[in-house]
C-alpha cells in the first residue's frame, strides 16, 4: 500500500515556537537604555555636524590641508561627544523613555 503524507503546514510550525518575552525594566535596563540613547544622540549630532562642515574647505593658508580632511570625522565625533555630554539636542531623554516604554510593552508590563 502506498501512503502519501501531506507536507507540514508552515503556520503550524510557527505556532510551535513560543513567543519571546522580555523581563520588566530593572535598574540595569534603565542604565543600559540611557547609555544607548546618549550614544545614539552622539552619532546623530556627529552626522549633523558632518553636514555642516561639508562646505568648509581645508585649503591653506588657514586650513589644515590633507591632514584636516583626513581626521575631520574624528574631530566631529569628539565635538559630538562634547555636545552630548553637555545636554546635546535633548534627544537622549526622549529616546530613553521610548526604549523603556517598548521594553515594558513587550514584557506585558503596564507602560508609564
């Protein structure tokens, strides 16, 4: 006797995988969210400054020439870190709040 078995249904396979849940926000999660938010703001400010400096030439007599052109991105990163450490554009607090809100909603906690 020939028995033909049906191929497994992909939706039933997906239903076998349990949903991923995150633990509620803890103090470590808050500090991690703050650190990630300030790093994101620093990168954002660096990109913003990069757009501002695109039109500034590095030609002598007052520019740094090829050396300035080569290391300009590092200078802008340091400017961005300094700006962010002094309050930045104010994005860090909003990003931290949103990250924690998303964590709580995924873990089933009540968002604040």
